[in-house]
């Protein structure tokens, strides 16, 4: 025994448990209503065959080093070239995860004299990047363009002279709602601002060929997009698409890119194959839209819930304990639906996050909603 005291950590865990906020790891079980494998690609034959073929041809599992040392594999460069062409950007960079990529962007690109305005419901990785970065940052009301402009106007009036950065998600992970991209881009143009847009939950699902909700704006010199590979693309890692100058700057000044071991070349192979699938198998997106529409109709009819219109459907319950009890009851019936609690969502907004993927069909959705109605009546 080292004698190092652990009491304060135990006390924190006990406090979380009393509030029904203690997190634990649990195995996968039941029908998939919680993953982000929206297009069912994670276990697809095409991705598996592509990785198997790469292994047979000698592609290593590990990158063995950072991209600036010996970790720069041809598979990384091939993925980045294809991604830049697919998303319509000058260049793409492959990161190990979406969390790291968001953190990296907001700590590296906004400079000391700049202002970063962040949507209050943007992903935790963006909030962490804003706090760790050099720029002053302010939070704006969710999806409120006027709130963003007010923050910029006040900052300028107080003497702010640097560049403005706006950071949003295009499709929000807990509410399933969309950012007003056209209005945001018009705002950015008025203020000569940059926009960092996290397309994590839109990539592969929305936009032409699944290129995301900001697809019509990629290629502009003030747009930086993040496309995660671990959700609809079924792999792991994340692609940052941006003007070439900004990508070159990240290679030279972005510490999470410079000092991290590069992602596995096999994940680059898988992500590249997933991009090809988006172009060659549009029926996957069409099928998912049918599932989204079916779920929306059933939830509206049986539960009075307003559909989100996306593959992410929140079912707000409010109370933490009741939310977790309902989630546990649904899991016991074979439906893998997770309860989401503060601090991931605001106080009083605990919810079920119903995620729709090609891993379920209409019969499973109908059975899940009937089970939800029954559980709510007894919980």
C-alpha cells in the first residue's frame, strides 16, 4: 500500500451515486437504439473486406509514431485526399478522434486577441477547447444567431480588435436539431469571422451524398468542418476539412496533432471505404430516412412527442431517477436505450436518447415504442 489518500475520490463517487449520476460501463445487449452507427456500417462486409485486404497487403495495425515522424502512412494520405475531394475542401487532416480534433482546432486556431463564440449546447470537446485555448470566449444561446451577433457587437464595443470565431454543431447530439447554417454563414461574412462546424452527427446522413449540413459552404476560406469517422462512417477517427493554409498551420502549430501517435492506418482504410459507400450506396440513407419518419409518426401518435426530424430523437422525462428507471426497464425488455443526465444535459432535462440506425427495422421500432408506453405508465 502506498498510503496515498483516496477518500476525496470515494466521496465524489458516493455523491454521484446519491444523485443517480454515477456512471458505470455495461456490455452491449438488446436491440440497438443507442449507438451512432446510423448507416449500419460498423459491421458491414465492405468495411471488413477492405480492412482484411489491407492487412493481406501488409498494411500495419499501428502507425508507430506521430505523423511528423514515421507515422505518416500512405493510407492516411489517401484518405485525406479522398476526403478533401468528397467534402469539397482544399485539404483534410485525419485525427485520432472527434473529441481530440475539436479540442485541437479551438486551442490552435483562435489566437490570443481573438473572440470565440460558442453555442451553449455544443459538444463537451468544444467547451474544453474553448476553455484551454488562447482566445477570449463567450457562450451564446442555443441556435440563436442574434445572441451570437450580440456577443460580437459587445466585444467590439469593448475594444476587441482580433478575429471572430463561431463554433457550432450542425446537428446536435442530444436534441437532434439543426444549426441555422445559412444565417450563421451570413453572420460570419458580415463580421469577417470563421466558423468551426462539427458535422459529427450529420456526416454520412444529411446533405448531398451524406456530405453534411454544411456541404454547401465547404471550400470557403472561413469554414472549418469536422467529420467524425466513428459514427455513420462506422470506423474511428475524425477528418478536419479546411483551407490548405489552415491545415498547414495545424501541422505546424497544433500540439494534439504534432505530438500524438497517428491513427491506425487500418482505420484510414476503413474510413476511406466508408466514403466510397456513401457515394455508391445511397439507399442506406434513403432507408434511414424511412426509419426516422416511421419513428416520428409512432412517437407523435402514441406518446405525443414532437419528432426531431433526425435520427436522434430525445424523449425528455426531466427527473433523473425516473429517467434512469425507465431506461433500465426498457433495457430489461431488450431495447438498448440509455438515459442521459446532467451535466451532459441541463438540470431538469434528463431524457432518453433514442438513436435510430439501420440496425433496427420498423417492427423493432413499433415494439420499442409500445414497451415505452407501458413502462411510462408504471414507472
